[in-house]
C-alpha cells in the first residue's frame, strides 16, 4: 500500500512540475513576442527612446526568467535568445529600420523554436 501511495505521490509531483514548467515557458515566450512586436511598432513610429526602454525591460525580464527556464530547456537555446535580444538596441534608429526588422525576426524565430522544442517533448 505504501508503494502505491509513493507512486501516486511521484505522479502528482511530475504533473505539477509539467504544468508549472509549461506555464513558465508559455508566459515567458508570449511576453517576449509581444515586446518584440511593440519594439517594431515603436521604432517604425519614430519613438526610439520608448523602443530602447522596452528593449531594456525585455532583457531584464528575460534575465530573471532565464534561470528558471534553464531547468527545463538547454542553456544553448536560451543563450541564443539572450544574444538575439541583447543586440537589438544597436539597431534602434532612423537609419537601421530594415536591420532592426531583420533582427526582430531572428529573435522571434529563436523564441518560437525554443518553445516548439520544449512543447514537442511533452
């Protein structure tokens, strides 16, 4: 009887862990994708200071979440996202609109790929 209880306890723990990790990855990816869209819109409208502020806030948000996500996703993939996000501020300006859109696309692809890899394993 103790073995059955222990087995159900482990199963419940695994279910909670899977749900918590899914929520973490999903909410983080959604927030990053929304910020990327907002950065593109702000930059296209000429609000470069607001775009830079959004990039700084997004990088801080990801830096805080990255440690928790590393429990469930390979660090290489998370480092790829961090590198894409870290370089965005260099492209904010009137002369770099096409480059910024390209970098936003790369970051978006990296985030979507990481989410796909995580959720395909569930």
